[in-house]
C-alpha cells in the first residue's frame, strides 16, 4: 500500500487545521485552509476535517458564497482543551469500569495535576446538593 513517507500521528491533521485557523486574521474556507497548509492534501480531506471539527463544536461556520468559512469558537488553548476533553470523555465512555479507569487515571497524576483536579472538583457541588445561589429564606412567596 502506497502511503505518506511520514504519516501524521493520530489527530495530527486536526491539530494543523486548528493551528492554521488560529493564525488566521478571520474565518477561512476549506480552499484557503488547503492553500495555507500546502501539503498535497485533497480539498475533500480538508473539508472533512473542518466538518468534523465543526461537529465537535470547536469551530463556527458561516456561509461564504457556495462554501463555508470556518473560525475557532474560542482561542487556541481553549479549543485544544475542549478537543482534548472530548477525546478523554470518548475514551472514558468506551471503557467498561469507569471507577477503575478514573482511579488509575488519578493514581497516574503528578502532585500538581492532582491538586488542580481536587480544586476543580471542590468547585462543583455534589449531584444532590444545590449550587450556591441567592439567599431565599427571607423572600415572600408569590
């Protein structure tokens, strides 16, 4: 089977497209992304990648002539974090025993990452707790 001399790692093209859009001054069409990447990539390959990123809610798209122009939903770090979180959730959903998977994940964290996770979990209420809100004890019923 003929292939690329140096195949991209999994998710490599997605990362290149996201970086291309992040560096752009505004929304780009698939043809513009293809021209920017300049890597013998088929237009349909770029369009498929853009469509998938749009479906993952990493991009917005607006009509431009007969095509669409794509732009990152947030800045580059936010977009990358959202895609990574989506991938982590997908892997977690594919696993069998969530408690064991999460336990092993937490066991593998360094101290700084573990503290970040503890801080994040402390900001989220337990499922049966109500999130903090305005005090309603002295309000009259309507």
